[in-house]
């Protein structure tokens, strides 16, 4: 008589570890994802448009520790800009000085927007 090995049933691999990994990845990506809107400051780059300049110059130089309006230091920028502006939609040019970080520039932009000034243009940093 012939002795043949008995066929044993193959065990299926357990899916529990794979399901655990999938849930861990799901939790990781949910925690790493950003929910909500990203804030942005709308502004234009100066020199790219064909708009003509009107009114007196309004060049604001943003330094790390000071603000200059047309080369003169100012403490309250919206108040210093008021005599130079005909309306809140007049263009104001902003130029960061060397060493000025982006956070400082964003603070000045936000302060001008809070004061109701709507037309802000950004120049390249001063050399």
C-alpha cells in the first residue's frame, strides 16, 4: 500500500496586523493634514502693470527695527500716510530693507490693511 501524506489545510494569513497598520496610517495622515483655510495677504508686485502713478510718492521701507516713509522714520505709519493719500485705494509701495524677515513685513502689511488701505504693492528688497 502506498503511504501518501495527508493533505493539510492551508491556514490563511491573519489580516489583523494589516488592518492595524492601515488604521495607524489613517490616524497619522489625519493628524498631519491641515484642516481649514490658509491665510494669505493679497498684494501685487510693483512694476508689472501699466497703471500710472498718481499723487505724491508713498514708499514705505520696512526695516527690522524701523519704518521709513519716503526715507523719513515714522512711528505711526497709517497716520503719516494720511496726508499723502487721496483715498484708501491709492497705491502704497512697500520695500523690505536688508535683514528684514517675512514676519515683520507681514505685520506691516496687516497693520496697513487694518487701517483700511487696500492697494499695497511689494518691491524687491533694497540692495
